[in-house]
C-alpha cells in the first residue's frame, strides 16, 4: 500500500491495478469519488470478499451485478461501513473517499455516513410522519437552515412531492411500497450526501414503481454518485453508466470479474464468465 | 396406478376433522373456565364488599369500630407506593434493557447477566422483602418508610421491566437502526430517536403491568415492617405507611364478621386500582401501536 497523506491529494491519484483502467482511458476522465483497494471482508472465519479493487467515478451510476451470494451487497455495505454493525465482521484493504481511507483510525464513521447515504432493499421508513422521516437526518446532523424548504426540496428531488405535499403529517408507513422507497430516497438526499448506495432498491416493488425509481436514478446522476446493487441485469443496463460483475471464486468468496462501461460490458464482455452470465448460461 | 392410489392413501378426512373440532372445543372450554372463575370471584367480592364502598370508606382512617373504619391511609399509601416505585424502577429497568440490547457485547458475561435477570423475575417476593429489610431499612437506615418500601418494590419488579423492555427493543427491526445509522446518526441518537420510540408501547405496557403486580404485593412490605394501622396521611417519602393489601390482610385476620366485609370492600378498591392500571396499559399500547404501524 502506498502512503496516504491526509487532505489535499485528489482521490483519483490513489491508483491501483484495477479492471476499469482500460475503460477509463477512453472517455474524458471523471474524478473517482470512491476507490476501493484490495478490499477483503470476513464474516467470522468465512471470507466474503477477496480483494476487490474498483474505482467509482463521480456523477455516474455504477451498477454491481452478479449471482446470489457473490458478495455484491456485502461490498456495498463496506462503502459506508454499515458492516460495522455486525460484530463478527472484519475488513482489510482500503476504501478511499475524498482522499481518505474511511477505515482509518481517525475517521468517524458517523461523519462519513452523512456523505455516503444508503437506500435499502426493503423500504424502511421510520414509523413517523413523511415530514419527520425526511427531517430525521438533518436533525441528527445539526441542520440549521429552513427545515420546511429542505424537506420540500428533498421530496421534489425524489419525485414524491406532488403526491404527498398535502399530507406531510401522514405516517410514512401509509404510503405504497414504491412511494415508501422514494421517501427513503428523499430521506437519504436530505442530508446532502455525495454518494448514494442502493442495495437492490426495486426488488420489493412492482414494475411500475420500479420504472419510477429507475427514472429517478437517472435524474439523480446529475448531482450524485450512485452505486446500485441489482440482481436484475436489464435494470443495470437501463440505469447505469458502468457495470461491475461479481462472482464467487473457488473459496466461495466474492470477487470482481470485470468492470466496464455498461454498454460494452453487455455487448462485448472481455471475460468469458461475464459473457456466460449475461447470456443466461448460469446464475 | 389409480387402484394403487386408493390403497396407498388413507385420508380419513372425517376423523381428522373430528379431532380438529374436538381440540377447538377443548380450547374454548379452557377459556370459559378461566373467565367463569374470575366472574364468580368478582360477583362474590362485589356482593360482600360492594356495600362497604362509599365516601366514608374512602376518607376514613382505620378504626377498631367497623362502622367508622376506612382505608384512606392505605389507599394513599398505595398511590404513593405506585408513584415512587415507578420513578425508581422505570429508568433503571429501561436503562438496563437498552444497555443489554443495544450496547452490551455479545459475550458470555452478557448472556450470564441476561439469564440471571430472567431468573430474578422468578424469585419469591418475600425474599425481596428480606433484602429490603437488611439493605434499605437497616443499612441505609431509611426505616420502615415509604421510600424503603418503594425501593424494595422497585427491586422486585425491575426484572419484569427489564425483560419486557428487552423484548420490546428486540422487536424493533434492524432495518430501522440501519436507516438511522445510514443517515449519520450516532448510536445514542439511534436509540433515542428510533429504537425507543418504536419500542415505547411495549416498554410502557410492560412497566404498567409490572407496577400492577407491585401494588398487589403484600409479603415484601410486611417483611420490611410496614405498619397495619396508620391513622394519618403519608405526606412524604420518609413517612411510615401502609398499603391496601396489608390493610385487607389485617381486616381479614380480625375475628369480627364486619371486618371481613370491610376486607371485601378493600378488595373492591384494590381491584379497581388494578383494573385502572391495566386499562391505562391497554390504552397506551393501543395509542402507540396506532402511531407506529
């Protein structure tokens, strides 16, 4: 590992061998917001990730696809240290965000999570009003501006405002599944994060609600960097700029097979295993 | 093949359905039996004691003349006991439950503590009385005061509150905690803003039911030396006191029949206090569940 002087250095200087080097050589290079270097992860004695190195460019949607159990959700939850909540979890390697390793001793995960938000597989609004759901993050983080404006802005960004503006006092749990998930997205946006991690955000939703979330993801890309885990290859193809394909290796540990621009990965994958997967030969 | 099927399967539908109906009947009988006993008890108590309950009964002090006797001091003692016990037991119980569920590492020590708290809930109440006598009455030199009694009662119901609160806290799904952490909340913000509000209904219900148990208890208070005859109002935590169950016990143990009727009247009042507490518990649970579902 090279030394990591704190602060000034640009995140994309933290170069490491990565499968997407080739892809990045082509387009105009965007700065990388999140870079993982040889990230390994264990649940107790079981290794779930074997050395993932991946760069996530700014204001792009990165999709992570792969068969069940390939570690894609585990990887995503390493990016904002959600796995800290699991007692037996252990991490090795680095996750560079804004020039700093988020697993470094001096980094406070609470402060970091405000900037790397998350949307979960199952919509999980708090049993509070719609307004309070959105205001929760700003409140715990000491937001001093106009809460009404922030709530409205966040709900508008999440394309939910018009449906709920007359009913902000209603419980978030009274909304439909798709609305709940957009409420969760609004809630994540309200703390003004740089990155939003989405863990199969549509897997509990019907096709119409899914389409709305997908449209939303494409809009949010203008202002946010999004990493989305999905088991749905069509979804990855529809919403993402870049796709990473994960698989389990011989030790049944998650590994990165290939990452490329989405269109290239789905039309001309460079790895045989990727081709087998996207053509439906396994998984 | 079709012939085979007839011999290989013996559905005996009628028999299975009959067993099902029989079992359902059995459960209905058990339910009705329990309710019938309760109703018989209520009729008996209200028949004997209902006539005793009037304004005088509530406002008079105990007396050796049955027609003058009332349970004013005992009722006030019970209300004092209720409030003081709640003030002591609620924060301690909920605090311990939060620690065990949200903070404690999952190791043998934690499991040992959890197991023993569950065991403490089963310790006979008179044992708590002996502990209260040695610890609060004598060692802390609090005497036979309300506060000594309330501390003893708090010890008695602490395990109940901890167990009920832990159950309620554990019932809050992890997805709620994750949602809070992912927004940049600290652990205590997550506990105070997400976990405790979501668990509030269960915690309050458990606490009120535990308190209801406390105000029905006699043995620990007799053990620490609560008086049976108090002819003044308790006005502060350091005052001597008596409570409803002790007053009832006292009246029952007297030979005259009139006092037995007074005891029945006391039971009516005690039941009313208990039912009131339980209905508050139901109401609280209903209200909070409506808010959180």
